[in-house]
């Protein structure tokens, strides 16, 4: 396994650690993501989850192509692999905790799928994005297409998928692939500040917004208004809501506990 799962303060980190292959995601790494998310979801001390690649050359250059003959050659293997990817992406998207991708260098194929499953994405100036499925004769999975269309719209999604070319950081920002671009040497510092802000804010308020937004962007069916109402009620009845009001009146920073 070359997936590092670390808890640093209130941040749960999932690190693709295969720098010799530009952090290409192996089958074992894919299988480790959902359990890591479950671990962080169950830990009340963890306020957000962050993804990154080891080093600064790549976030993740895609799935590990050296394994394709083994895990993506036969029809049954392809279906199993796509099912695994769906499980991974939903584990990230369906978490009530916010997630962020810190992107150095290459963010391609499966690496971009993971980044798109995150709520927030930040990259360095040297980042490069792309999905080269058309250049590999590869059938890209349904969930990957869905999140790409949700993020950049169908016109851009068609270009990204049909051409299979690479996009620079500024192009990624312009089409909405990332929330912000920073100088490479400042990326970790800036993302650390953002993660600190996530950790300081009320977890239930963030979970409420995440639930409602996900209901409105889901690919099929009407938004589940009962689910959204429960999220609002949970937040409205929380101790954190009371703490937020008191802190405002007392002109101090609130201390939220996720309760």
C-alpha cells in the first residue's frame, strides 16, 4: 500500500505516496481510500479531510497503467474496477465533513476524479490537469463524467474528454476545476490557512450546506427535501448554534464542538 493516512490535529490527510510513478493510484491505493474516509468520518476530532500527493511533482498522475492488463482487461474486471471507483468517489462526496485537494503538479485521469470528488480544490502555478481517456481507448466511468459536468459544464466536459489534452493551472481556474491558484512555494502555506478556517467553523453548519448542495447537484431524482430539512433542524438545534450567537454578542471567536 502506498497510500498514507495521517491525522494532523483536526485535519485528516490522505496522501498518494508513489512519487517514482508520479503518485499513480494503484488498485491497493484505491481500495484504501473509502476505509480512510470512514475512519475520519467516525473521528469527532477530525473536522476536515485533505488529499495531496507526496512531494511536489504530482498530486496523482492517474490510475497506475501498469496494472491495466490485470484489473481492466476483462469485462468483469472492468465492471469491478468501475464499481470500486464509484465507491471511492461516493465515500468522499457523501461524507458530512468537508474535503479539500491540495494539487502540486500533475493531476490527471483518476487523480482528477479524486480532486473533483472533493469539495474544494487548490493548486500551484505549475499544476497540469487532464483526462487522457480518449488517447488510451479507455471508457471513463459514469461518476467521473457526472462530477466533471457538474463542475465545468457540458461544453467544457466535452472538450476535456474528446481532446484528452492537458490544461495549465490558469485554464483550470478559468473553467472552475480549482477554486484558486497560488505560487508553487506558497501553496502549502495557503492551503494550511484554508484548512484552519474549515476546522474553526461550525461542523454542523458545514454539513448542513454540504447536504443541501449535494442534493441539488445529484444526477437523478428531485432533491430530498426531507433530508435537507433534517440537516437544517440538526444544525438549528445544536449547541454550536447557541455558541455562535453568544460569541457574536460577546465579541469573541466561537469555539465549536460539532454538537
